[in-house]
């Protein structure tokens, strides 16, 4: 559970403590705030990693949230959701798409869940905090020459050797990570020079958030601890020494997600 006795979390981008509460987006005991220095929006009182591994395992939290959301939704919205799921499953070109962007080689998928997102000619590695999902992912990744380790991303990434990976996948991950600077420093360490991180996070500046307000699907309590805009995502990348490129630039104001590439400079 949340540790209310400890001091509030500092801004994950600029480390400042002064923040404006956003009560319209806060729920129960979970406090969403906006940094007064850099405008980063974040959860000020996240739960700790031990609780995440046990009480708040992702699969349980998602299942509960899904149930709650489905009750609130009309049948039209439920049908639309089923179509989206079907669409996703029919996408057989995802591996090709990632291959074009990232190139082959060792890839580390942080917070991979129980799926292998990138397959041959990638050699897939993963870090997963949920014990049940890590076990499944590890079996699948070992069959393809890689492995999935159990742990919190920002801790476990430091166990990999320097320059181990050709690319890193942070797909629906960075919004969960309390230690943003630590995971990006770890990525800088184990990524080869010129290597890229593919980042997908909810887009706090999306039109849908302005329309839907607290019902915007990007809000998940207490799972999502960082609510990035292009500006703040670019800032955390720059802080860690990465070059930043926005992938979905042309329709970013409409998109509920930000897709970006962080590149490790070759001069390092
Ligand atoms: Zn800040």
C-alpha cells in the first residue's frame, strides 16, 4: 500500500518538489500533481515495488479496472473495444514494423508481460515484475536465444553488461516507472552506441484527455505514475543524454499515445 509517512515524490523530470495538485484527476488517496518548474504531471504518492509484485500485480489490477470500466460503458463502446482487440490480433506486421525502425539484434523489452513482442531476427530479452508473467515470457524468450529476468525495471536493468543491446522496447512501460532517471541511465549503460529505445506512453496532451477529463483511459490508479507530454518526454530523454525523435508527429494532438525514439549518441 502507499506509504503516507514518507515525503512526497519529487518531480521525475526535474527533481523539484513544488507541485500544483490536480484534484480533478486525483482519485481516492492517489494524488496527481503538476510540477511548478517543468509542467511534468505525475503521481505524488506511488506504491512501492514489493507491493507491486504481490498485491498489485498488473494482471489483477487491469482485470479489476476493466470490469469497472465495462460496467460504465454502453454496449456500443464495448463493441468498439472488441473490434479494436480483433484489429490488434490481426496485425501480423508488428514485428516487421519494429524491425524497420530498430534493426535486428539483441532487444530488451522492459515490462514485457508474458508476450514476446519482438521475434526472430530479434533476439528477445525481457524484464518483468509480475512473477507469473515473467515465467511464461522467460520460457518463450529462451526458445529464441534470449531470456526474461524477474524484477523491477530500474533495478534489474543494471544486471545486464554494458553495450549488450542493439535496441530497447519501452512499450506502455515508462508511465509505470517511478524511477525514470534510473531506468534511462540504465538503458544508456546497456545500449550500444547508436542504439534506439522505442517508447510508447499515454499522451497527456491528447484531445481525448481534454474532452474525457477524469474518464480518459490514460488515467490508471495507482499503476500510472507519470503522465507525459511531448515536452516532458523529450526533457527526460535529454536529461539522460538521448537524442529524441517523435514518431507520430503529424497527428500527435489527436493521438492518445506518444510514440518516440530515444537514440544513444555514437560519440559516447
Ligand atoms: Zn519538474
